C-alpha cells in the first residue's frame, strides 16, 4: 500500500488479513519476527508504567508528514489493495465497507475484498481536547485531498476517548470512495469468472457528523459504549472522564463545536459505514457490465461477523465435524487462515466495549457448552470507561 495509508487501520487490516488467507499464509499485522514476539512476551510482564512508556515510543512511529496529503490518489490506494490478492479467477468478489466479518466471509468462500475505505494518519502535535485546532488542520489536509480526488469523500475522525493516546501527535482522516476506481474495474474484469457474482457490502451504520464542505465531514467519537450525541452534548460521566484525564475541560464534558456554521447530519459512520454514492456506483457498474450483483445490507458491522460465524458452523456441519473451538478476535487482530486451517469458528468483535461483550455472549451460546473459547484482544494505550475488563 502507499506509504501514506495506515496499514494497521481496521480497513487495511481486513484486506491484508484476507489476502494472507487466500495466499495460504498466517497474518501478522505488525510483521514481527520470532525474536520480536519472544521479547514482547517478556515485555508484558514488566510494570505497567514501563510497558506504557515503551508502547508510546513505538506508537509515535505512526503517521506521515502533512505534506503527504498532496500525494494521495484514490486509484493508487485501490490498486495497492487489488495487488494483494492471488491473480487468478474467482467465482465471487466482495466490494464495499470493511469489517472483520467480511474478511472471514471472504476466506471461506474464496473471494477477495475490495475496500472503499482508507485511513490517513498525519503528524499533528496539539492538545488532545482542542476540537477547533483539530478541525482547522484537518480541513486544510482534506481540501488538498479532495482537490486531487474527485471520487473521494473525506471524514476527519476525531475520537478523544478511544484514540486519546495517539491524538497527541496524529490527525486522522479517512478517505472513502464514491465511485469505482479504474484499478478495481481492471481487477474485476480480469479475475471475476464469466458466471461470477459481485457482492456489495452495504453497511448502514451511521453517526452524527458536522458537514464542513461538500465531500468533507467531521466526526467526533466512534463505535463503542458512548453514543454519538453524548460526545456532542456531554454527560456526567464525560465530565468525570475529562477531569481524570486532566485535559481541557468544558462545563458539560462534550466536544461539540459551539456557535458553529456547520450543520450536523446523520452520515455513514467514518470507520464502518458505507457511502451511498459508492454503493450506487457499484450497482450502476454491475448493471453496465452485466455482472450479477448480490447486496448484503446490515445496520451494524456485527451482523457481518454473525454471518461469518454461521457460515463456518454450517461448513463444519456439512463436513460432519462438531465445532469445538471458537476464536474471538477483535478490531484489527485477526487471522482468517488460522480459522480455516484449524476449524476455529470466527467471532470478530468490532471493539472491546460492552456492546461487543453482549454480542460475544449471544454468539457463544450458539455452540456447544464444551467448546473452548480462544480470545485475542486489540492492544490499546487508551483506557476508556466503556471498556469491558478482561
């Protein structure tokens, strides 16, 4: 992928993990060798303060110079995704909004996934709670990206709770496709079987956002146990949280823009929600090319995880094998090849919040009580109050 695309982002992780599975390889998101993994195991036994300091030093490596915004090109990002997959014929291809469930679905039906989302992390040192400076600098970067990419909608993703540690030095912008890029057209034309089907992932998960300009919006908060309106309106628990964090304080604990000229609209959520313009473009594209189109619509990314779970259970039943292991993975921590090669029923969790915990309990009730539950969790420097303790 181009150097300006964050490779550990939820979207990049999903396509890289699926590509590894289709190449019959395990996926290691951080590409660590045996020595690094061994040291990391010992590192985790050190005192918490030392672990946190070391992790923060490593995290500073995330991000690119703001000047990189002038080099962002939608077709280059899409081309890098298409290049990840084995260049052979497929009976089906997935395209649209990303999530971990789609990676597990793609692996079991042998279908590459062409994502419509790309995260760009720009170096930007500022106060974490300064919403105005964050927006001002994000707007400048977004205008440069939009100017060079007429087929992209940019969302500035500002989550001062779940992303708090990295917001010290990073401004997150997510580029979301609004049309089918040339490189995706080329990949589909070359690798989809003549009787194959295109599967559109239409995730309708939404979030309140400020509409700053055409094709540029500003989102405060993200998926977890805090609803979108609470980030804007504030609450007693946010007042308490901000006090504990010793950051900039407000009377209500919220981060809304006061006396703003920007309207607030219900928009596709930055990370998981699909852009309607892109979905319409895919439908038009399939109609013009005469390609059968299957649309998988859901209101929340968890629903795709449930479909992946059920597909694996069905595959085990088809082969006369009772599933004895469930492998619960989280956010960008997944390895679809492990699930395929070891008969681990996949249970992808969007995050480590209370909703994901409730979802996990419901899904685990579908398998035998004798099943072993394996868990890998997303490592985070943040300590949000909506996190479920281990």
